[in-house]
């Protein structure tokens, strides 16, 4: 094995997975072990990690730097834990893999050990990408439906800070249901601001002066 093969790895976890077992550290350990198993060495500057970045977006700091180095023909082989660590969307996976291949960079996925380059392998990669994207869309849809249901029921499931004019009622205070309730004092100020802008056509600066004059 050529120990002078310029080797890099890419690792990523999204913000939703920070508390899960699949951390950046565990990915790094698996990737380094595989690189050492292949009798290769990797320099610190060739270890690219995006910690807390969504795989559905291509604009990631470490990925941007990696792409620049590959485009400059500085990397011969790239190790990644799995295709969905590189990108969640199949179209992004295909774009990146084609880009890397065009610049002479071989990509090794740890979850595809022993699979030779073939039409069947490429098909498997495509299917994995599409399944990952499908699962992500299902999660987003379930989350969206859950939030809509909670909102329709008057429940607050995400934000603890209430907007001005309301006060936040915690689950403990609200007998198991978090919600916002109108704050009598602040709501009067909100109505005053609305009246100053809508009825009296006062500017923002004018509203600020009026509130200051009233000691608000």
C-alpha cells in the first residue's frame, strides 16, 4: 500500500444528532482506524469535520475547504463514514462524487467495505442516498404535523420565550400543557402602539418618543 497516498477524511453530525452516539469523535475514531488499517497516514490538516451542520445544505465550512483542496488536486483518497454524512440529498451526493472523481479523488465509504467499483455499487449508493433523503422528508413532515396540531390546541412545544404582550406558561404551571397567555399590562401597550401606527400614522421614531414620554 502506498503510504504516501494523500489521504483525507470528512465527518459530519447535524445539530439534531449532537446528543446521539454518532458524534464527530466516534466518526473520527472509525475513520482513523480504517485509514491505519489500510496502512495510510493522515495529517491533521486533512481531517475535515463539520460539527452541527445539516447534511441537507452544501454550504458547510469544512466541506467547502475539502472541495477546494480536491479541486487543487491535493487529495488522492477521501474516507467518509457513509454517504449521508457527505450529503443527505441524493442530488448533492451525486454532484460531490462526480466532482471528486473529476479531480482524481477516490472516495471510500466505511459502510461499503469490500464492495468493488461497479454499476451495482453505484446503484446501491444511489438507493442509499434516495432512502436517506426520503427518511429525512418523513421526519420533517411528522414534525410539521406535530407542531400544527400543538398550535391548533394552543400548546407551545418549542419556544419558552413569549412574544411581547404574552407571558409563557410552563408545563409545570399549566398542568402539563405549555402555552402563551395574554399579559394584561403588556397587551395594553401593544394596542397603544397599534393605534399610534394604524390610526395616527405615527412613524417608528414618533412611537418611541410617545412611549418614552409616557414612561414606558
